[in-house]
């Protein structure tokens, strides 16, 4: 079994290399069509333009404001089993959500005042706690929340479309995955870096929601604020429990994710940046609160039920406008704004992942910018993980909600505690008021996080509560690995200098021909100690090789190795071990030179074995040998 495993890894490497050789040209062509031509590094800062707060608002508001499309419905879904008598509870639950929204906005305004250059939870915790553990908790929580934001937003948008067009219902998962792919390609092209046009869907959705709410008020003025379909207010339904109410509240709080977006994006605002961010927060809070309360009130007046294949937003819109043009516009605007919410995450996740990776807690590949100057590796990771969630939960928003928001409320709590610690540390004008606000915010967000963990545990929150510690432990392991590598590679530049070493060069030969001539010429040009190694599968081939080598003038020493089992790796490994221990005294380095001819056409690779790739892959994994590949390009 161990032998099989040892062969499996290099075989996989070989297959990957050959696949790249086969598809390299075509891949580059497809990449250029989808992603575009690469951009110069100096274009990075030129591609960012600062925005007035009222222009940036709809761009930054997409994540928070779009959640009104599914937040109230998520809360009502928890109360379905209680029957129509529980429908009035949407009002106090939404009111509590709006109060929490106000508290969070005030707390994050404090964050903007403290960190005018952008104060996400990770940066706040990193600045205010000596131990990086809490910063890692905040960062990991937000990364998980970003992934869930993409899955929930796109699933909700597709569900709203399926409500309007029932023929799409069987294809919700496929459509959601297609949306993820399209958003990924758009962001890999760098469009999200500069496109103000992305603000239009959010503005359109805001206008549609305000139109829907005022149409509801007009309808109630005409037909009464208590209609035949309005459920009785204040009735205590049978079977109601405190736990059930808390479950509904925690689900409704999914409408509060995305509050941190403005505080993270302060640098993109025009001067004065702090005032602009505060104005944006106040405006966003007011319009979100108005929309949530108005939407919930009309749902109560109409007494709309929660049904699997028709969202509450679709039902309310249909009740006021039928299936006409306005209904279509509202449904499409809902899809677009939810896609924009997911799109904004494709900027936040890669930036946060790059920041955490820069501190050594995630793979360094996440810090690299792609051809279009975005953190493309982070975007691909986000798309892949959110696609897995969509596939696993069949693009069902209500199934994903229990996993949602717990991570972001943990990050909220860490940020609030960090800000409180900062006010006590730096003090300044009115620091006691600021510290009190953030302390109160920390208590509230911690309470909500606990409510999430307790009420949603059996519904799926246990997944996040398990994944979060695993991610944190993995991050610590990555950091420890980088620290060990740095310690192992560190040298004293004052005492340690490069020195000349004895090198034994081994050239693998398969016969005497032009490729071997090219390879031997290269080897003897570099080193004096050169050994040609020929692995023979029978006595006849061994004798024939020795005779031809002698006729050739013995350009270097030849060693013929017999392989009774017709393999290359095992005889070569035994010979290398002998050279390491006995061949004229232990050399400082062994240099293995392997010839490889490159066919003119890609399909010619199929006609030749790839033994050189196999040998190279196996030796890199198992031996401290310097390996050089000498290519020879065939002309026919």
C-alpha cells in the first residue's frame, strides 16, 4: 500500500503537468476572453476614485439593504407552526430588529471616529489586543459570514425569481450556481473596482420598496387599516415559547448583516471622510428601518402566509400590483440587488483574506493580485465555497439562514470590545460616553450571538460553531508553519557566506542519440564529476549500451544498472543512495540532469511516455537532489 501511495503522488503531478502542457495555449486564450488583458501594477491606485457619500451609499448599502427581502420572512418562517394567530408577532420582532439596527449603527459610527482609514473588526481587534487570538476570531467569523452572504443573497434572489416564474423552480440550484460564476468572472475582470453603475440596482430596489410601502398605505387608507385578512393583534397562540420567539428574532436579525461595510470602506469616500461615512450610516439606517417596519406592517395587514414556492415579497407585490409591469420590475430589482450584495462580498472577502494571510494566518497565495489587480485567488475561494453551500442546501434560503449571521455577530462583539478597550486606552474628548456606547453595543451583540447559538444550534448553527474553531486552529497551524520555516531559513549575514561545494552530476541516458548528446554536453560544461547512468531491462541492452559508449569515446563515466522488474525509480533511488554514502566520499550535492524532448504538436505527447516528469516528481518529494531538465525541441 505504501508503495502504491508513493507512486500515486508523482503520477498525479505528472498528469497535472501534462494537462497544463496540453491545454496551456487554449487556457490562456479563454482566460483573456473572460478576464481581459493584464494590468500594470502602477494602475492599481489610478483605478480607484473617491466617491461622495451619497454616491457611495447605494454601492455600500447593497449588502444590508438587500436583506430586507428575506429578513422578515426568515423570522415569520419560525412561527408558521403556530398558525395564523402568530402572524402579528412580525411587528414586535421587526421593531426589535430595528432597535438593534440603531444600536449597531451608533456603535459603528464610533468605529469610524476611531479608525478613519477603515476599521473592520479584524483591524480593530488587532490594534487593541496584544494577543492576536481575538483578531483571528473576528477575521474568521467575517470570512465565514462573507461566504454565507453570497450563498444566502443569491439563493434568495433566485427564489424570488422562481416565485414570479414557477417554471424556474426545479432549476433554482443551477441558476444560483450560474449567478456565482457570472459574479466571479465580473470581479476577476476588475469591474467591481471602478463601476459606479453598480449603484443603480440598489437605488432601483430602494425606489421599488418605497413605492411598495406607500402603495400599501394608500390601499389601507382606502380599504381600512384593519382588513378581513388582518389577523387579530395580541393573541397569544397555543404552543408559543420563549425559545420560539428568540428563534424568530434571531432569524429576522439576518437582515442586519452588512452593517460593517461602510466602516470598512471609509478610504473610498471624499474628504471629509469621517463626516461622509457618518452621513452614509445615518441615511442607510433611516431608510432600512423605514423599509423593514413598513414591509412588516403591510405583511401583517394583509395576513400573508409563508409558503414554500412564493416569497412574502412576491405575494405582497402581487397583492398590490398583480402580475403586471410593476410586479416584474420589483422582482427583477430584487434579484439584481441581491446579486449586488453578493458582488460587494467579492471585494470584502478577498481584501480581508489578504490582510489575514499577510499576517501569516492563511496561505500567502491569497495576498497575490491577479492580472486585473484584484485578489483573484480569494475571489475563486469565495466562489467555490459559496457554490458548495448552494449545492448542499439546494439554494434554499430558509435552510441557509440558521447558519447565517452568527459569525457576523461574533465579529460585531469583538469589534465593540476592541473599541471599548481603545477608549479606555487613548481617552480623549467624551471618551466615557464613547466607551459606554461600545460597551452597551458589545453586550447587545454578544447576547444576540448567544441567542443565535442556542436557538439555531440544532437547525444548523452547530456547523458554524464547529467550522469556526477549526478555521481558527487551522490558521494557527499555518502561522506556526510559517514561523518554523522562517526560523529554519534564517541565516547570519555577517558570518555565513556562499562557499564552493563538491558536486557529483548524474545524467540519465536512454541510449546514444542527439538528445543525449545535448544533455551530456550541458553536464560536462558545468561540472567535472559527471556520471552517465543507463538503466537496462535485460543483459543484451546493457552490453549493447556499453559497446556503443566505448565507440563514442566515453565522454564521461558510464554506470549501467540492471532493473529486473523493468522500473526506473527503484534502481535510480538505490544508486543515488550509494552515491550519497560511498561514491568517492560523500559529495556536498548531487545534481541530476534529465533530458526531455518537447514535441512540436500537443497531441504528440500522447505518443510518448513521460518518464522524465515521473522521475522528477518522485525525486522532488523523496530526495535532496538538485534536478535540472534539459529540453530538446523536436522540429517535426
